[in-house]
């Protein structure tokens, strides 16, 4: 609750009405208690007209009521961002942790979800994929609950994995209602190699946003590490990224994670402005 609301509520709800009620001048022949006498002496000797007092009280009441409503309303309408990922080997999940950290810096509410796997356990075992993290699996009908989305996934030949495509294929009902129209979305990604298609993976995912009427929020060059050529650093103006190596042995670097955190923070700011518009 805004700190100034507390004294205002006390004044508006208790002090002003009590002055008015207790200050009603007693009839000359009316017995006056000591207490009433004291209160009367504290208050106006000559009362302003009732319409004036009532409109005064009314204005104060409504402003503080409005503040109270705003307070509860703010709670229920806190900007909510979903971080939705698909990851086979876990690199994207690690980047997502930094994305979430950045989002949380701005005070937005974060929902963390993963996209359902479509491969069988047998195939995943053959691919040496580790177990999935303990995260709720997103279903299309949950998407409208959020004010914005950051989607993270590894590349598959420069496009989103089939698992991600399958999830978006399940959003037809939302598309029919244009339920995601005007909502902001950004991407972060992972490739095996430095030139394995980070940017094009986002580029080939843009039609999905366009058809839903969603607003693509690129990261831009909003972090100095994007100008750093002293080492291999994933990510670009299109979003945060990491490079896993062909055998998955490389883990997201400190610099890549710093870019991811910055993307979370800057995305939250854009989403908050859009939600308030
Ligand atoms: C079918 C398939 C296609 C892939 N295509 C590419 C590619 O085009 N470029 C690339 O750099 N890596 C490619 N990769 C490697 C993945 O992008 C890499 O394993 C992933 O970024 C690791 O992220 P994760 O641990 O979150 O799954 C491919 C992997 C698979 C299984």
C-alpha cells in the first residue's frame, strides 16, 4: 500500500467525520456530557453548512476509496511475463534462469513453463538427453493470462524445434479469437556452433508472432558484451543466446548470462509500458 494512503485513510474515514459528528452544537437546554463538551470545544464553533461539509467529506472519501481500489487492483493486475522454454540438453534452461533474474529485477510477476516433449523416451535416451527440469508444462489456454512472453529454444537447422512448432500449432483457438493480439514477445536461443543460425532461428519464428498479432521485442545492442569480440559470445540484437558445441559440452558463459539477464530486464520494461497503455 502506498505509504501516504495510511494517514489519508485515517484522516478521511475517522478524523473528518468525527469532527463533524461531535461538533454538532448541543441545544441550549440539552444536557451535555463532559466528553461531548470537550469534543465540541475542539471543533468548529460555527459549523460550515452541511452541503459544504458533505461534499468535502465525499471528495476525501472517494479519493481514498479510489486509492484503496487502486491498491487491490494493482495487485491483481501486476504485469505477468511467461518464460516458456524447450530444451533437449539443458542449455536453454540455464539461460532462462538469467532471463528470469532480469525480469524479477523490475518487479513483474514471472511464470516459468516448459513446452511438452514430443519425442519418445526411447529416442531421448538414444540422444543422451538428460531428464526434463521440474517445471509445469504450458498449455495454450494459459497464454492469455500473461502480458508478455519470452520464448527460449535451441535451433533446429535455423528454425524452432518441432516441439515448439507443435505447441504453437495448438494455439489455433487463441488465434481464432485473436487472444494474443498486441502482446509483446521476445526470444532467446541456443546453437551448437557460433554460426549455427542464432539470428535466423528468431527470424523464422516471426511469422507465428505476426499471425497472432503479437509484437516482437528485439533486444537491440542493449548490452556492452554484444560489442565484445574478445571471445565467443552468443546472443545478438535478436535476443540472448548461448553456444553449446556439437557435443553439448560448452555451458553458457558469464557474459552470455549477463546478456540474458539484461534482456529479461529490458523486456519487462517494454511489456510494463505496453500493459499500461
Ligand atoms: C535435429 C537437430 C538440428 C540441429 N540444427 C542445428 C543447427 O542448424 N545449427 C546449430 O548450431 N546447432 C544445431 N543443432 C544443435 C542444437 O542447437 C544444440 O544441441 C542446442 O543448441 C543445445 O541446446 P539445449 O541444451 O537447450 O537443447 C541441432 C540439433 C538437432 C538435434
